[in-house]
């Protein structure tokens, strides 16, 4: 396998992503930097890179004839192997020549990305981060994420007379204006902190960059001398156990004379970075 000097590899890495430093402050886990590093390694190994590109263009060259044969009514095997993916469960992805070719092109591009990641392997941590980052990008660019390239969405639009498109546009604008551009998974409008969410009375008695310690107010005349200290799951806010007065785990313990002090984890900031 032919190798290129370290200086040339660094130059190649800089060439494929000169903006790395610009978004580094927004990428606390270093996913973008890892992806650029692995891409630079793959460019420094031309034999493996050439093989990956050759396989990609060979697949692309086979997609057109396969789609044409399907259009003429012939049964064809897909040039690129088709994994079990529920995003592509609509029959049009296998029966319609246009969507068949679109899916095959997407799969060929995904295989190219995977082959380049393999060619650029160096250390396990960077490789794993690069693989995860590449997965984010390829998943975001899937044809199922766009109206005109999603047969199920197009069918739904026709069935509803376009109202599904209007509803989707409304949700998009709402997310853009009210959720920093991120898609909402839950309608949060019915919830109000202190009323029907995190309603158990208490106060923060200690806080640092990593966590806050909450001491709940007693709900009985006498309380136990030894408090209950709890640490909710890091992935959730502390009020996952304090969702409503009638369904609050903390409130129930307080009514049993317990002294409860959960220690929720704070949202990480740049100051928490190593």
C-alpha cells in the first residue's frame, strides 16, 4: 500500500475542510474534526481510495441500465445490495424505476463513505467519532427526508389534498422560530414549569458547572433524619420524576416523611470541556 508523507496528509486534510476551525467551538465532541482527520488519512492512501471510488462509479454505471430494464418490465437485481431499512418500506422504492434508481444512488454513496472511512482508519476513538458523524450526514441527506423524493410523502399529499404539506410547513416554521431549527418530537405548549411540570416545591442549595443539588420542601410535620439523595439519568432533566403533582415520584416520597434531594446534571458548556 502506497503511503504519503505526514506533511502531505495534513495538507490534504486541510484541503478537504478548511472551515474546520470555524465550527470547532460548536463541536464539543470533535465529530467534525475526527471526520476531517479520517478523510485526510484516506486521501493519503491512494490505492484504497482509488478502489473505493472505482467501486462507487461501477455501481453508478449499473444503476441506469437496471432502472431502464425495470421500466421495460424486466425483473432485475439491484446493483447495490439493499439493507433492511424501514425508511424505504414504501413499495415504490422497489417497483418504480425512478425511485429505485434514487435509492440505489443513495446506497452507492453510503457505501463510498463507508469505504473511505475504512481506508482512513487510524485510531479507534477518532474512527468511531468519524463514523458517527458520517452517519449523521448520510442519514440527513437520505431521499426520504425530502418531499419530492419521498413516495410515501407524495402519496400522503395527494390523499389529503395538500393539507399534509401545509401542516409540515407549519411545523417547520414553528421549529425554526421556536425551537432553534431543531425538529420537535413533542408539543411542549401545554407544559408550564411549576404548574404541571416540576411542580414539587423546593430550592437549589448547591450548584457548580456540572450539577445542581435541589432540596425539596417537607410535606409532613416530621421528616426522617437521613435524607434521600438521588441522581436522575444524565439524559433526562430532573423533572422526569416530577412531571405533575399527582404523578411526581419526589412528591410521593415527601408525603412518606422522606427528605429528598435530587442532583440533576447540568447542560454541558464549553467550560466543562477537557
